C-alpha cells in the first residue's frame, strides 16, 4: 500500500464512471475473460467505449437485473470474469436472492458495481437512492464490499479485483468525486487508511463523507480538539485492527456514512467496538429514513450529514468519554 494524499480536496476532472470504463478496457486488453453486463444503463454508466471496443464481450440484459446476475453467474461458471453494473438500488436490492444464491452460495466469480450511492442519486429521488445496500450486502457470507472515495482509488481497486476470486460489491459514485489521493497511490483491500492523525477522537468515514470528515476535523482543530480521520473504504471484511487501535488511542469514535446508520459503516464499527474495545460511539448518516428528491447539498443538510453535523456529534461523543 502506497498512499499519496492530495494537497487540496478539489473536484476531479474525470468522472468516476469514465475511470471505471477506461480501467475495464485496459484490463480487457490483457485478459479476454473480462466481460461487461448491463441493465439498459450503458450510456448512464459511461460504458459506450467498452461496447465499441469489445461488442462481443458486452451484454445488455435489459431492465432485468435479477436475470443479469444469473447470466453473470453462468458466465463465471464458464471461466469468464463478469463485471455487472446498474444503479445501486437495482444492482443489490432488486436482485438480492440471485446474488445470494446464484453467485455467492455457488462460490462463483462476479463483480457487482452499484452507482449513485445514497444521497448522490439526488434528482432520481427515493426510488433510486440506495440507503440500505451496504446493510443487506453485509449479510451475504464471503462477499467483499468496497466504496472507493475517488478515481485514483477506484482505478487501483478495479485492477486488483481482476486478479481476485469471489463476489465483490463496489459502491461507485458515478460523477466527479473530490480528490483525496494523488495518482500512484495503491491500496490494500480490507485495510483502512489514516488520512489525518489526532488524539481526542477518531472520525471513521467512507465514500463522499470522507471529505466532510476532513472538513469537520479542521473545524474541530479551531476549537482545540484533535480529531483523527480514517477512510474505511472496505466495509466487509472490515479492518478490525485499525478500529480497535483508534479506539484505544483516542477513546471515542464518530462514524460518517452516506447510508442509513442502521446496517452500514456505523453498525459494522459498533460491532467491532462492542466485541473488542468498547468506547463511546456516535453515528452520522441517514437516520432510518427514506430518500428524497433534491440536490446533494440540500440532502446533506436535510439529513444532517454536513461537516457541522459531524462536529456536533464529535462534541457529544467527547462528553461521553
């Protein structure tokens, strides 16, 4: 693992979906087993270049996500390496039993990409807003869950997955992310990254909330509070070692996620703490509510997911130490 942190957290020039497609084309050039499956979202996911490069390895299954997972499982059984994509709600909840039975239980080799995580579904609204995908996918044995924070991490993760075996769920922001890492960074799946050291508490974040966590740490520093920030990008298997070390060294944890606080990152961290190193915990995320329609900035305020909200939770958790 080699980590190069960005000097400033600015919006990236490349969309995450374009980095996904570009990386998949590079991998396909080297490995003829790689195939892409789609549920009528080829344009939305930016996969037209892959279709043009490898039409014989691109399968549009139509709006039939459950069938698409079955096709992917079948292709895996013949030795192919299928990458399946759709919006997060449709690539997980809608085809859950097929993922469980046809892919995971059968111990096949499938990569599932779910885009527009949580509130980033924005104007597509509550029907398209996956706030439960991490929770339900965590229940499937032997399934790995990864949420890349920017295009640098996404590129490295997608490349790594080509050489691994199993069922993987990658939670993918479709549009431009905010830069956290510089090009050349490499990551170890299941190993969290400490972005900022601190002594008073630890903020453990994933996805788009990593940048909010960094903003919150800056706000806390102006009040004399030293906050550690950890990017926990692998939800399963979760990095117990780092979580326990942070608990022992800082004595308090705040989790920050773009997901229902039930079942996602906050729940996973709570399980680790309860079983190993009990310390006060506060969770920031969507508090067991359905999604709504609106711009991301509005939804972040509406669901109390801003840096200011993280600061308030930090103050609460410090009061419990």
